[in-house]
């Protein structure tokens, strides 16, 4: 029974979450791009929002980058520069700092969202669910730090990176290899996959609306001065520009 549960959670469930994340995002971007919104409440309690939002976004960006590089970089690549133990120590220190910053910011956002009556009225159940799931995920992520110190040889890190790389290359490892991990690691993995699952169905999807498309835009933008606009509007509709 235990083997079946681990196989479902760590072999099948990742592909369900990734599929929902990719296809759900593509469908929503194609069909509902102009209807989704960030549902910002920035006009209410702005000071706490500014601190919370900035701390959260700085922390979460570093965590996403660190998790991506840390889990998906093959051992043969990073051992050219670092030992496994050194990489483990860097991950603990960097992850701890970024996680703490993100946790403080998210706690401010969640406190504002729950305890300010005006902000609470602008929130949906999905808004609250996403914030709570993220807060729990960060809490458990910070809880894994003492366990990581206890496994300073990097053995747990190698198991987790092997699992992630196996999922990415569609060569999943035997789920039994994860059964010896401490419970915070397992819960952290399941909640992380669940966030990808609900991503397309929450306000998180507005991330895809970031204006990065302008970086690759070709051609020139025609800009008219106020004098050009004044001359154009004052000209008779039947008058030819050359007259």
C-alpha cells in the first residue's frame, strides 16, 4: 500500500500537475488573456502592501531560480566547480535567507488580506487559498533546513535532484527511493506540485501577462508630437494635406 501511494504521488502526480500547468496556461492565455486580471487592492493599506509585495517577490524569485538550478543541474556539471557538500551548504544558506525574506513578505500580505475588512471583501476564496498554500509551503521549506544540516553529506539533495531530473527527462526514478526521506521533504514536494496544478485556475496566471514580449519586438514605433496632433485635428476633413 505504501509503495502504491508513493508511486502515485511521486511518479504519476507530477505529470498530472505539469500537464495541467502547461495546457491550462496555454488555453487561458489563448482564450482569456484579456479577461484575467491581477485583482490588485493596492489602493488599500498601501504601506503594508508595498513592504509585503516587495519582500515576497524578491524572495520568491530567488527561491524559484535556486530550486530550478539546484534540482536540475546534473551532478557531473556542478562537481567541476563544487563538491556535493559545498553545494549543499550553499543551498542551505541561500535558501534560508531567500526563504526568510519571502516568508516575511508573504506573512504581511496574508495578514493584510485576512484582517483588513476592506481588503477581505475584494478577495476571492481562490486568492486566500493560494496565499495560504504558499505560506504553508514556505513554512515547510524553512522547516527542512534543520534536516538538511543533519544530512550535510548531500545524500538527500542527490535523491531529490535525481527525482526531479527523472521527471523532467520522462525517466522517473523508483518512488521507493524517496520513502526514507523525512516528512517535511515529502510534504514540500507534494505542495510544490499542487501549486503548479492550481496555477492556471488562479490569479497567478496573470504572470504570463508580463510585458516581456516588447523585448523582442521589431520595427519602430510612430510617436506624434502635440503640435502634429493639433495640426491634424484643426485641418478640415475635406482638405487634402498638400493644400
